[in-house]
C-alpha cells in the first residue's frame, strides 16, 4: 500500500474532538509542499500539486472546518479544505446558498 494511503488511514482513526481542528487534519503529515505553490511553478506542476493536495484533503475528517477557516479568514494562498485559491474565490463571490453550496 502506498505511503499516502497509510497516512490517510491513520487520520481516519484520529479523534476529531481535539481542542483545535487542525490537530486532526490529514495535511499535518505532509508539510506545506503539496498545498502551497513555489514561485516558479509551471501550470502543469500546479495541476499535479493541487491534485495531490485534493487527494490528501478528500478523506480528511476536518475538511469542512478547514475550508470554513480559509473562507472566514480570506486565505489567499494554498489548498484549504480541498479547495484551491481559484475555487475559494468562486465560493466567496457566488450568491449565498448556505453551507451546502461549498460541500
């Protein structure tokens, strides 16, 4: 089984009642590289990096809290809660539909 799957499986069994939601985040095992673009990243590299980040975020038990945090604080960089910078801009400027519009 690939290392990525081992780390995600470990997160699935994590207690999410921690004092801070990010203590249960899947990304805590990976560092910032999959989630934040280097200055010289090409379009193809960005697409691959964002795809990897979304694979990490997809099963994360605190994905919605993470996305809410990024939207609430106006985070302009990185993949948060499985959403890229561009996707979060769409959420921000879209007509209010309630939380179900971002899930």
